[in-house]
C-alpha cells in the first residue's frame, strides 16, 4: 500500500511516517519506481509507534520498545520497568503542571483585570512580584 493508505490506517500524518522512515523506525520496501510500499507489518509498527507516542514515550524509547516487541527472547520485566519509569516521569510532570496551574491561578486572582496598568502577573514573570 502507499503512504497515504498507511497514514489512514495508522492515524499518523504522512510527514510523521516519512520522519519515522528517515530515522529508521520503519523501513518500507521500495518499488522499482522508487515509491514506498507499506506492508501490513509496517502499518502494525506505525500503529505501535502512534500508541506508544500517545502514552508519552519518546522516539528513542519507541525504538527500544519496538526492539523489545520484536525480540521473542526478551522478558516482560524489561517492558514493565520501562512502563513504570514512564509512570514516574508522568507523575513528576503532573506535579510540575499542578504547581504551574496553582501559581497562575493565584496570580490571576491577585490581578484586578481593570484599566490600571499595574499587573501582578507581569510583575511575577519579570521577577518583581511578591505574593
């Protein structure tokens, strides 16, 4: 199938698929005319990558996950370890985002939001505020 069909079936934009090919995450066959030909396995890998990226895995982590997926001798403990590490990363990011949200909410509450030029939000961003 062509890249357009692979894109539809995987839910990935054509540009992303080309990028994954460029960095050797997928390696579609080439027809004599030079066009890419995506097999069912290629689409399986693209779906795999799409789901892994949606779970927050980086491209390099996806490369590792694909190698583990293809390694029938691997232990599931390796995969579990990666998943748990990602959970820890996500939890840290949630804490960071919660802190940012709380700070912005506090700043927004302290701002009058009227015609006056003084703005505690801008003062905080500039490092001048003391709330």
